[in-house]
C-alpha cells in the first residue's frame, strides 16, 4: 500500500533517473558527514555505446578507507550476450540505470555495506526494478544486525507484510558463498525483476524502490556512529583482511551486477570499485575457540535477526 506522497511519483524514465541521482547526492552527503574528513571525488564518464554515469569515490578518510557511490544510466543496442540470457529479441534497445554502492571502512569494528537500486527497460516494453541492501560485519554484533533488519522491515512493510520475509530469504540465498558454505554477512533484503502489468503497479514498484533507497542512511549510519571509535588491534585488522577476501570471492564468482556491467561494456573502474583496497587469503585458517572471530564465523548463516 502506498502513502499519498509515494503515489504522486509517476514512474517515467526521467522521474526514475532524477530520483536515483538525488539519492546518490543524499547518500554521499550523509557518509561525508559521518566520516568527518574525506570527501567524495566525482568522475563523470561516457559509455561509447550510449549513456554514462557519475562515479563517486571516497578514500583514506577518518572512517572510510575506500568506498564508491555510483550512478549510471547506460542505453543503446542490447549486447547479444544479454539478449540471449534474457530471451529478448535481437537488436532491442535498452535502458539500464541505478545507484550502486559499497563502503569499506578502515576499522574492523565498522561493517562493510552494499546497496543497489536499479531499473531496466527495453524498447519492446519489458521493464523491471531490482535492488537490495546487505551488511557484512567483520565482527558480528547481534544488536547491530537487529537494528539493520528492523529498518529494512519498516521500509518493506507499507507495501505488504510478505515483502520483508520474502526478500530477506532471497538475500540469504543470493549472498551465500557455496564454496565456503557461509553467508557473506548478516544479510538484508534482495529483490529482482519486479515487473508490472500497468502504470499503477509500476508506480507502486517505484515507490517501494524509493522506500528501500531512502532507508539506507537510517540503517547504516547509527551502526557506524557507535562503532567507529571502538579500539582494535593488529589481530583484528588481520581478521578484517581475511573477511574482505570472502567479499572479493563473492563479487567475482557470483555477483550478477558485476557480470551484467562487464557484459554490457560498462566502465570497468566503476564496476570493480566494490573491491576492498586490501584483502588476504590464508591457507585453511581456523579461528580460535571462543574467540570473537569464532563467534562471527558461527553466525554466518541465515538467521532471524529480528528475534535475537
């Protein structure tokens, strides 16, 4: 069910694009304020086949070691690899746009966060929304995970009480590293191919995507604020590098957004900005019993964080 303000936005390509660009602005401003030192640097780029974007990167901040908040709108003739995968007709025109972000904090006490909200349409009338938010703590803190999921549930509930449990379960499945038998973090929500049969349904899907995008700062900033000044040692940084390696493995092996960006000849620098500045792989590492690391390892599975 939509609120009156949500019903006012018609889901035209221009309106969707303006929302995504404004969302990028608001998120960058909020993260800069939380960092207190570094600012995002903008790199505008154009795609030879059509479209372009605004890549914004923050680095070496007081809180954020590396991060990117990107907007892109690419369009043109659909690459053959994508038309075959989606079962679309040859030489169809497409538009794909959205905001994607990944933030890698300096402190191992502050979680990695990812968000993506996107829209896709083709000249033959196919269109859908997708997106999601998930949190990857280096050290799992149950109360932070509960806060994160409560905010996401509140963003979903106005559009149907089934949405949060459905999209939470989807997230748990999607961000699962099969070769490690563990989740990437404590999850969040994930959804894709939200289609509509009429303009009213499309407007409601757009309203839902806005609700998710607008929830990002409320979900993430309080966790950063309470954890960014906590002390840590070299052993905590070493664990951070190991956990970051799992992030790299997921993005290169499983992530559909990475594959779509590369298949559509997107900007490689922007696509791979999700990678951490440093990561490490240690052969057959096992955390010590009853350690913080073992606690985190034990919680890298689908859990009902609202009841913990």
